[in-house]
C-alpha cells in the first residue's frame, strides 16, 4: 500500500515450518524489484530477515506449524524497518560470537552485521516476542556503485 508520502507497509504471516521464510523473501524481492536500491543492501536486508524468520520458526515457535510468524515491513523514504514476531519467550542477552568451528549459533551475529540497528521487544497483550531491524537503503546511483 503506497501513498504520496513515499511510505509503504505490508504484512506477511507464515507458518512455523522450514522453507516458509522463502515466502517472505519472495515478497521482499517483488516489493524491491524496481531496482532502486543497491544490490548489496537488498541482499543484506534479505539475509537478516531470513535469519530472523528462521530463529522465530525454530527457537520462538519450536517448529510448531500451528503457530505463526508475523512479519511486518515499513518502508519510509529509503529506510526499511522489518519486525518479525513469534510466540516464544525471547531472550535477555545476545550470545557472544560463536566459535568458528561451530555449525550453528550465528543468527544474531549475522543480523547484527547486515542491518544498521536492531532491537527486541515483547507484546504482553498478544504474548509475542519481536525482533525489529532497521536498514537504511542506498539508491543505486549513490556513491561509486
């Protein structure tokens, strides 16, 4: 939904099953398909969103397909905010960077390195936990690229 203030918002609800995150990535691709933004910014945003969705599916909702993951996207000017909500308890602290020999545990580290800022919050009325990510998107014609 777009209006004259260059603001778009949309929501995607997926089930807690592996592969459902692809629906969110497909929607992001189609919304960002105009080629306005640098490819690396789009890649980083989609990587962070995929990680957040996978964490919500696995850790937040314990792979229970009866539980949904709600993704809300807000695009204002050239800043995108993505919220990923699940039904888990969340976490109190960010784990340290995992040992490079480990196969898992890099999700929050990846998110931290792909977006400009992120934060966590709880909605006690809905009994949900959310991860909010913000990415400033650079236009293709900005800078040398």
